[in-house]
């Protein structure tokens, strides 16, 4: 197996391992590559019913040996048929739009004023010190970053604000953070007028200050670099 294949396997495996439903995440990758369950089962030398049980969660969460074999088989089948993975890995799906550390820590309150943020929870914690920031494209972050790459958005410290652009109802970014071992101090969702209550509940569970902003997306990074 080529080194490029090993890199691809590592990326997919990282995505699967940090998921709170590994079987479902494996199934998502299989469907994304348009590989039939019967063909994958044959390549893995197992019955389609066993494969289906793992994907649906009817069997106990798949172990690392099964996950490795599953992903390796996906890569081999994709190379001989669709070659979808090569296209995906070559495309520019940059999730990190801006990242940096402040010259000196600032308060969440100062950040609120600078970016015109509507704070949705934990207003009594706006004196919290923030040491850095990361601006991320929410769609590319959720769908393209592997579990290992996801940690890159935390930069030099987790004592930072994560700003997600292209947000729908706000649930997905908070779910992704929920299953991660690393937690930011503050999360800002850019765009929506209101968000799913689940997002606020998840932020509270992880003791994260959550807010909304409609500030000029193109100027957010400039504002942050001047703080």
C-alpha cells in the first residue's frame, strides 16, 4: 500500500474514532464513496449482515482492527473504481480561515463589543480571559477535517474563541466540540438570527460562552488581529 493511501486511511480513521457513533461514521464514508455494502463485505471476507450490524449499531462498537480493515478495503475498492478519495484529497477544503494568538489576553466582554456579539448564555462569565482565536468554515470543519486535524483549530491554547462561519442552526459545531476532548472558552456563530436550543444546552454542558454575530465576515479577522 502506497504512503498516500496510508495518509488517507489515517485521516478517515481519525474522523471515525472521535465520532460518538463509529459504525454510523463508517457507513457515511462508504456511501460517500458510492461503494455497495455487498461489495465491501466481500472484500473484507465477512457477510453483508455482519457489516450491516456494525454500521447500524446492532453489534457492539467496532474495534480498531475492524475499523482498520474496513477503511483499507474502502480505499482499495475506491482506487479500482470511482477514485473519489483522490479527488476529495486534492480539492481545497480549507476549514481554517484565520488563526492567531492575542498579544495579551483579552476578556470575553471586550470581544463581545468588538464583534457586536449577542451573548446567549453565561453572561456572568464575560470577564473570562481569551488568549487566541480561530475562524473556521463550519461546513468544511464538520465534513472535511479528520479527528486529528480538528485539533489544529485550537492553535497554541484552548483558552480561545472559535468563530464558525456559514452556520445554519448552530447545532453541528457544538456537537463536534462536544465529542472532542479539547474545549474552547468561547464559541461565536456567524450568520443566523437564532439557533437550535440544543446548541445552547451543549455549550452550557461544556462551560462555553456562546454568542451570535452578524458582523462583516470579511472584517472579523482584521478586527481580531488588532485586538
